[in-house]
């Protein structure tokens, strides 16, 4: 009898232990996650880190946009313009030259840095040994019911032969009108000083006033593909050749944006745009942007 009582007590005690709630060593699904550490919370609170689908890049094809660089972050941009005119030879020649990719190219490397929120600095060097330094600062931000557009001031200085000669400055503004989730339109008045680098034309016009117009439009509500267009009429001063014009199609992929473009000149700096191309030839090219955040 005592043996049965012992077994009964043992079984009862075991049942009580197994039925008791287990200690909560792991977080249940209903338990909210712990708050992020202060540093992580500060990073996430910076709105400049968020994707802006209306304005995914810092440039159209060549002209700047009003996309803001996050404070303390970097971005890299590669520009590539093949020097073979599309209309050179016949269609067979164009395909034989792999759409112009077999030709030489005007290549540009750019690094952009966010100094403080709304202020950024960029260095752009092309393989003709021109270097352009650009500063851009936000004066007004689009805000429904308050500001109907965004306004940035910009200033740049360019020098030839690795910034040792033929210096020229540029001053202007970038105005943008965003269309929520779809794209943006731009107007950019720019005054370029010493745009004329021809040593045999010292008596001619030396400066250029131009206004860039452009836009970027998304191909579908949830699309990562955009079409881009820009044109830069030169209204006064030195204006040889043709007016800079570019058309492009581009694709966003994470922190990258790849653009295929067609332009009527090879310029990627303000002074190169002011000088523009000598003839109305068209060239293929591409841009590649990488954001480091």
C-alpha cells in the first residue's frame, strides 16, 4: 500500500511540474521588441536616408537635381560618353562598332559628400584632366500648403590640366517641382564665368548665361524604371556649337542607379555644357551612381 502511495505522489508531483509555465527565456511574438539603442534611433530618424522615388539620383543626365545628401554620407557617380557619333557610317558600321562602345570615351568620376543636412559638396574629374568642385545648399524645401517647389543654390569652380589652368566659375540655382511617387521637373539658371577657353578668341564673349530644363518620370506606379530628358539653351554670351540635349532611360536597383543616355555633346561639367559640341552629332553613353548608405 505504501508503495502505491509513493508512486501516486511521484506521478502527481511530476504532473504539477510539467504543467507549470516555463520561465520566459525567449521573447514571445506578442512582446514588443526592445527599443533600438540611441545611436541606431538617431540614424533612422534622418529623413535624408529614405528613398525618394520622385528623385532617385543627384543628376538627370548631366544637370544636378535637388536630391539631398544625408549628413556624413558619400555617393559615387561615373559618367561615360562614347566619342563615336551615332550617324557616322551606316547602320551596319554602328552595329559593327558595338553601338559606339568600341570607340574612345569622355569619362567622368564624381564623389559627393553631405556636409550637413541640406548642404553637400562634390568633386568631378573628367579624363580630359578637367576638375570641377561644386557646392550645393538647400534654401527652400517643397512642402504642401507652404512651399510648392524646392530651391537649391549652387556654386562651382573648374580648372583644366588637373586644376592648374583655365579656371572658370559657375553660379546658379536648381528649382524642382515634384510629382508625388512619379517624378519631378527642373529649371536651372546658371551663369558660367570664363566659359571660353579658346586662346585665339580673347576679344570674343568670355562668359555664358544658360537655363537648363529637364525632368524625370517613372514608368509605372511601382516601377523602378524612369525616363529622363534635359536641354540647356544658352541665352547670352559665349555659345558656340549646339545646345546641350540629352535623353535617357534608367533603372534603380537598391543603392545603385544605371542610366543609358543619348546626348548631342560630351560635356558633363558646367563649362563643358556652356561650350557644348561643335556639330549636331549624337553620342551614346551611360551614368552609374552608387549611394553608400
